[in-house]
C-alpha cells in the first residue's frame, strides 16, 4: 500500500478553500481542536483533489465536505457529526445529529453546499499561518 497521509498522521478534512463558510469552519476547528487532531486539505490543492477522487467525489464539482481517517471516509452530515464529536468535551453532544434521519439531514446539507457561494460568498484560498502550516497538506 502506498504511503497514506490519513493513515499515518490522522484525520484529514478536505474543504473548499475559496468558500467563506468553509474557511470559517476551518478557523472554528483550528480554534477548538486543541489536540491538533485534524489536518486540512483545500479541495483546490493536488492533495485535496486526489483525496476527493479516491473517495468517489468529483474534484471538479465537489458538493460535499470529506473527512478521511485511515481507510474510512465520511461525507455530508456524517462527516460534520464525526468531526464535532472528535473534538471531545461538550462537542460530543453533536452525536445527537445522528438522531435526525439521514434522508432529512443530508438533503439539507447538500442544498447548503450547492448554494454556498451565493449564500456566503467566495474568498481567496486560505493561507495558513506559520503555526498552522504543519496541519495543512
């Protein structure tokens, strides 16, 4: 098996680097992930595109957020729930997201994802600070 960064160094979140909402999500995680568990790859980067393609998502039309941890991957509301509960502490309460049936939560997630630029706007691709650089692929 080739060297797999998600297996070697922990979970990777693939996010839309030009989406204002997605960049806010990354800022939120950098602030609240005190253990430094999560790493990040913009879907516009070679690493992000490769991870999307490997897990069956179109790198040229990504309508989902991707969480990769070892050989497992999650998208949509499942990915959000796993990331939040992975923060530990009170964030474990996000496990209650699973109580809402997937046929309700995923279409809502996908609607927001499809309209994210119109609803929240776009920005320059996020450039990590020197302190954050090790957490970005």
